[in-house]
């Protein structure tokens, strides 16, 4: 019964009449994303050593156009972009991964990645209560910090119960995680001598503690190709745990009493698409040119959904979010950094 209901919902969603109604809003969100992409490819978002991710520019433009979100002609497209295109983008993200990446560098990156994801999400849910915030907000920020930044935040948001501040909380998380990720990209590489790490251990530290893939690459590049390769592998391991992380969040929320009515009791379909594409890529069934195209499409769809998020987010509402969420993101960043440092020392010589 459940599978037939899902099929009916999908058929309604992709009905020509619904797609026509969504077209104006989708076109506007795609245009905003295209502006950010073009600016990035022409290096207009680089200011010396500082790089502004295109998703941040997309979010800012979307928020500037927020008054347009009240137009009836745009609302269906904003909803379609913020939900359906997001899910397709996250599913296509699986083409970037292979299951073989889980074992290439031995057990240390695997254990570090697993602990970083699981413990940071759990810490986020626990620490949120200390700051007077909801458990769900802690799960959202914990997933973004522990897994892979904005993409993880968007995926977690898709399975969390919706409320009047959902878009505001997601916009804050996307912006906050990117800012902190850029900050630690600069701060962490010079710590190698103080930590006493080998090149391999430093790569694992960078890949295990920095939030976004782009900033992991930026930090790794400053220490050479060996550190860069190990950092990227460790980071991709964290990305590979996106599926179990979001399934775990969906289960946690669904068993939470009052939240059951609004949460999804089963893993969303798009996560199975993510897993299926990762498996096909691992089997060598996805050609390199298709992988590259899927990665570009995935990035564009996620950024398009962020444009929709920005247009539905009030700047004034974001300004009123207060210091508690900021402190929570800082606490999660410090937590994952210290956790990875401790694990590398504890596991030295054992794996």
C-alpha cells in the first residue's frame, strides 16, 4: 500500500500541468544558480586566498529576492526546487563515490569518518538542549558538521519535521557551516608540527574534521599531494555515510512521540537512489564522462534548491535567530576537531 501511494504521489508531482505551474519559479531559481556558477568559473568569487562558495552567493541573491516569493506564479516552482530538485541532486551525489574508497587507506580513515559522523550528530542533538534549542535543530547542524556541509544539511532537512522556521534554520546552517569550514581550512594546516602528525595522519585529520569537500581540498593542497589525497579519501568516507546518517535521523525523529505525525517513518526514496548510484559506480558501470556530468548536475541542482531556500528566507528572521545557534555550530566544530585529534592518537599503531 505504501509503495503504491508513493507511486501515485510521484505521478501527480510530474504531471505536465504541475510542471507547467512550477516552471516560472524553477526558471528563476536556475537563473540565480547559473549566475553563481558563471561567477565561480570566471574566478569572480576568489579574493586572493579567500574563496566564496557559489552556494553562498546563490543564497544571498535568493534572500535579496525574498519579496518575490509571495507571488502566486512563483510559489509552485520554489517548492519544487526546494524539495524535488534537492532530492534528485542528493541522489546524483552518489555518482561521486565508490565503495572501494572505504578501504583504500586502511582502517584509520574508516574509523575516524564513522566516529566523526555518528558522534557529531549525537553531540549536536545533546548540545542543542544545553543551548535551549530543539533536538531537531541539533540533528540538522550535527549532520551538516559531521557529514558534508550544505549537502548533508539539505538531506537532513528533507527528513526532519517541517515548522514555521524550517527554512530559516536551514539557511542559517548552510551559511554558518560554510563560514566555519572556510575558517578552519586556514587554521588547521599550520597545526601539523604542533600535533606531531605524519603526512598520512594530517590528511586524515583534515578530511575527518573539516566540514565541506571544497575546503578539505583547499587545506590539503597547502601541505602537498600526499596530504591532499588522504584528506579527500577520508572526507569522501564521511560523505559515504550520508545515507545511514539520514536514515538514522529519520528513524530517531519518527520514534519521538509527537514528531511521528510529521516525520517520515521510512527512509526517503531519494536516499535509495543515492545508494544505487554509489553501488553502480563501484561496479564500474558508470563511465567517467557520466560521473563528471552527474557531479555537475548534482551541484547545480543542489545550488538551485538553495536559491529557492534563500527566496523563502527572510533576512530579518535570520537576524533574529540569536547567539545560541551560533554557539552550537562553534561547539560542534570544536567537538569534531578534538574528537578526530584524539582518535588519531588513540589508534596510532593499532590500525
